[in-house]
C-alpha cells in the first residue's frame, strides 16, 4: 500500500459541506480507489492517474451531471454519485454496510494469512500443495459455488437491464461488483463509465485481464457485447478458479514451442504470452475445437457448471472470441446462473456445494443431505432443511424477471421428516400446481 493511501485517510468535504471521515480502503482498480467512511452506508471514491496517485486533473462534476441524466431503469442497484468532493477530485456514493467486492472470493493475503494458521480439514488432507488446499478452503468458506452463482446471477441481471435501456457499463471487474453477505444483495459501484452505446468515437476503459479482444487490440469500442465478455471472464474465473485463457500455451510455453502444431504469433500480438492470452489471441482453455491451450488447473467444470452454462462460456470464448456478435446476451447469463444456483446443494460436511444429481459430495464423499425439490410448470429448485420455513420466490410462479425473480411470493413450512409442506402463518394458501419431491440422504 502506497504512502498516498495513508494520506487519504482523513476528513473530506463534499460540495454541500458535509464532512466524511475516511477509514479503510475497500477496493482499488486502474481508475480509482474506494474508501469506507465512518457512515456505514456511504463510501468515497477518488480517481487515480496512470502512476497510481490521485488524479487531481480529473473533472468529475460534469461527468456525473451527465450520468444523472441517463435513462437508468428504476430501482436498479447501481451506486450513483450523491455529491462530488469540494476540494479534491472524487465523489460520495451510497454503499450498503458490510458490502464487499467480488474480489473477496479470491484468496487474498489477509485471508491466506488467517487460514494458513489453522488446521487443514480432513477432506483436503490429500492435497499436497498447501496453497491449493488453502484456495479450496477459502472457496468453501466464502460460500462455495452456490453463493458465487447467486452473486453472479444478480450482477448479470443488473447488466441485462442496463443493456435493455441502451446503456453500456464499460468496466466490469470483481472490484466493481459488490455483494452483501447478509441480505445477498448485489450492487455495481462504479458509474464512471456509464454511457449510451457508441459504434465509433469515445474512450473505452477496461480492467486488465477482463477487456474484450476488440478493445484491447484497439479495433473496437465499449458496447454491450464487450460487457458480456468481461462478465464472462469474471464469472469463469470466479467459479472455476482459472482464467479462461491462461492454459498450456501460457503456463508451459517450452512444451508448446517446437511442437508440430505450434502456430505462428498473430500479427500485432504482443510478445508476452500472458498479454496475448488477455487480448484474445489464444484459444479458450475449454475450446471444443482447439485443445492447444487446455487448462492445467482449476476446478473440474462439471462440478461448477451446468451444461447450459458451459455452452454460454463456449459460445462467448470460442466463436465469440473473434466474432463478438456471437456472444450471448446478459439475460441468458442471468437465467442460467440462477437456474444453476437453484440446482445446487451445500454439503454439511465440507461446506462445498455441487449439483443435486450427485448422490455423494464429490469433494468429501459425504452423502448428499435430504433435500426437497420444489417444482412448478415454470421452474424447479432445491431446498435444504436449514430452516423450517422456506421462501418460494417469484421465479417459481411467473416468467423469469430480471428485476423481480428473487422476490418472495409465498412462504412454506416444510416438514422433511413427514415429507409435507404447508403455507406459513400469515400468507395465502400455497397455489395449485406446486409440488414437493423429497430426496432422502444419499439417494
């Protein structure tokens, strides 16, 4: 952490004279740094120059006047600026208390230090590399696949609503997507680059590793389909623990060089293999038609992806790598990520999650716990016996909605022992067409 970061910890005034006490640094990216304040529901963001210091030449006032005039969908969870700072570049924005960036899903130095001082659980005893064991342990402790699927589904729904309004988000990354562990809300915090789609002109901003090939290569602009690429990279890495283009060609270049099928470097491609991968010059690690850059690490895809999600990734990173119009829209991602979440079971033994079709946990071999599969003619989802009352969401009874699919429509009291379900006190009777199938432990 730079000395500048420490000097920013103090009191700043906004344009209305309100004083804001800066506290801990929450997230830092290529464009700015976000600080918590003494008010749990407010944060301060300051722009960064290329050298990593606060960009004092930045004029945010006009920029955010323009953002406020955009036709944003109603009630969309994007943290818009409330006020610019008076004597320094930056702005104040709302932020729900205890929210953390998606970057918290990664094994950071602090989390690694914490976990490294504890005992490695028995289900990871066979993992020889300690760093790999700690990564998997953090994966489990941070909600495993199930929580990741839900957070990603909600962020996909926000982006889909923006795109439907003709807007581009522009800089999707784990440091710009925030989640609240308690209420499971998701917000996008960086409104700096919100704008209408442009075919030509303007400046395209992206976070390294997440930029679409046409932007990184300088032949295209930020558009909804570039948002789709950045989101897919974030989703794949979050779920599988490997970047979709860091495979054998990058990690074992000596093995690839000199082999009979080694292809020439594309014209205009950087010499550095990592940069080639991030710029889309190399094949997708799971490409169906080209296995020359296959993945050498990461979680097995069948454990973290449904077949429908695997197809979305294949279309985005396979054909969509060179043909941007082939990339699936964000609405498909929101739908399939939600569907995958609803088919996931959390293991009581190791806290990892997996799809309900497994009768035993693929990580620790514990039998799958008893679950109830709730089905309507529109949707089906798995409910585990954690609480006696279960919320039955909007998507079970209505067409999938980008805004309303998580809203509770009914509450049911589920008796797993007697395999029955009744409406909860204070609600209507459960509607017809709703069925409950109980799957016994390990069956």
